[in-house]
C-alpha cells in the first residue's frame, strides 16, 4: 500500500529488509529493541513520512520507551557534524551559544550522531534533513534525538557527564537531566500573538514573519487571520519587502498557500506533481489495524483510475484539505520584495512552499539546501498502522507525488547559499537573516 516503496528501494532490497525484520522479531525482544529495529526498517524506504512516530504512540508505549527523566538541559544543532549549543535550558553551567559539546558520558558526540543516523528518516538521499532532525529542538513533541538517545545510550543516573569546548578551553562538567515536560517548557517560546511562536516584526522598512512550525492542527487559533493581518500591515505601512523565516519548520498544514494567495494576481497551479496510490480499496482484513481522520482514504472509489501496468492508480482528487491543486488570489496583493529563509528541516509542506516560491519567482530563497526531495515525496493522506503484538504505531503515507519531468535526488538549492555558522551563535548574530532583510529592503 505504500506508494513510494520502490522509489528508492528495489523490490529485492525491500524483501531483504523485511526478512531481516522478520528474523529479528522471530524471538522475544524488549520493546525498545523492537522499536529500533522497526525504525531502521522504515528508514530503509527513505520516505520522510514513514516511521514509528513517537508523537502518535499509545500512552503505554510512550511511558515505557520515552518517559524517563533523561532530557539534556540544552538545545543544539549539528553544524559540520559537530554538536553546537544553541541555548542553555538549565544546565547550571551557563553554556554559551556556539560552544561545542565534544562528548556525553564518555562517548564522542560524532559517534553518537553516526550511531543514530541509520534510524533517522528522510526523503531519498537527502541526509541533511535527517541530521537536522537529530538536533534539539528536533521535529515533533518527542524529538528523534531524545528517543534514540534513550534507547541507544541510556543514562545510568540523574545527570550526564559532558565535555564542552568553548572560548579555546575544554571543560568537563556534570549536568542534571530534565523531564520531557520541564525541557519542553524551557524550549517553547509562544509569542504574545501566537501559541506556536509565530511573530511578525518590523525591521526598518521590512517585515519579518517567523513561522517555526505549521503543525497547527489541534488549536482554534486563527492562523490564517495572523497571515492576513501580517500582509495587511505590510501593505498599509508600504513596506519595501517581507522576510519569511521557515528554517526550523518541518511542515504541517499548507500555511504557505495562504501566503502565496496574497502575492499573486492570477490563479497559480499549486505544483507540477501528479498523485498516485497503490490501491483503490483496502482489504477488509487490514481495516482493524488502520486508523485515520478521513474514512474515504479506505476506499478511493472512482477517484482512483487504474491500475496501470506498474500497479499504480492515478488519484484524481486532492488527498485532504491541505492538498490543493490551485491557489486563488485573495485580498489585497503585496507587491514588495519577498525573501524566504530555508533550511534542511523544510520537508513536506514547507518543501512545497519553497519550491513554489522559487519556481514562480515569487521570492528569493536564502539559507541551506531544503529537506524533502525534488524526485517527489509521499504524504497528503495517512493511515496510522497499529501493530497488535507490540502496540507500536507506524505512520503510513498513502499518496505519491510524481514530478512531471525527471528530477534529481535532492532537496531545493536556495538562490543564495548561506549555511548556519557557529560563529553567528557565539556572536549573537544571524548572517542569513541580515542578508534576507537587505534583499527585502532594496
């Protein structure tokens, strides 16, 4: 049923991976060990939406696997495969931003990353997204780094021994570990206008719209109203341009369409990808194990045309409400310059947004290669597969998006390449943002 199963993995390769998992599961295993084996199996498909999603597990699984008070008391990013601190969250040592954590509990940080990478998810060969998601904050309520550290490098006590390199000195120290709730509270910075940290601020004659997530599924907050109010402010104040910062945004709802609707003067085709599924109706025997939010995903009916010679059906309807064919102009149009800050976390909806902005020359992309994959990704509609023996749930995307023309196995290259730098963190600056503001102001 997975529509991208053989996009990067041959049938023989999939058979080998499945047989490996079958052999592993053929004898009794600890739940954590099976979770790791399952993560490695889904990672082999190289689909960023296919994994045992920590955020979708049952309370029993969460408690058993992720409920320990073992969260590191600092945020960090992997820059050149080095663990670089971005914020101290209560270590007791005032770790400076830009310092490097060289080792944790006697294990070299680079070795920790190398051990985790086979379990990470990404689309195709775009490993930059996989590395980015292994930072803190990561992608989701249960960051992949925390989950994998708990299972691969379990803590033996209430603190971690870390070795930090900063200002030319290397220092060893003990840091008290935190509960997930305490660390989350230290990480979250809701703005006065948004529970999701969105903000719109003026920098001279430029508006900066920061959107750290589009996962705004379960809240009554009017995110469309926030976007419209921001664009109205830019128009009313006759700003020269706006900067849209989605560098930390892994996707969610298609909030980008609401932005683009305020930049265009004619309807815009949302993408150049066709939709394909592997089935018209699911077998009844699988129904008890598949949960979803829309029952029509279980039977596409006449919307699925085929199958063709490869066994695929062409899907003639959008997958869900955020999967649109055409973006219609809305409200007053902003005609100033637009710069978009992008990075490897941009997959799914933010990957699509970056692609549209660049392809239709609606703005200048600045930053790093995006996540996602130009060869096409899978998503739009999902089943949540409940495995009855372990109780673990696996996310299964249902729609494959195929480009109209052959594309490389890569993310989107920004118009101006400006990688994140530890020097910026140490200096409290942001070179990419400064460049984006400059472009938007001219």
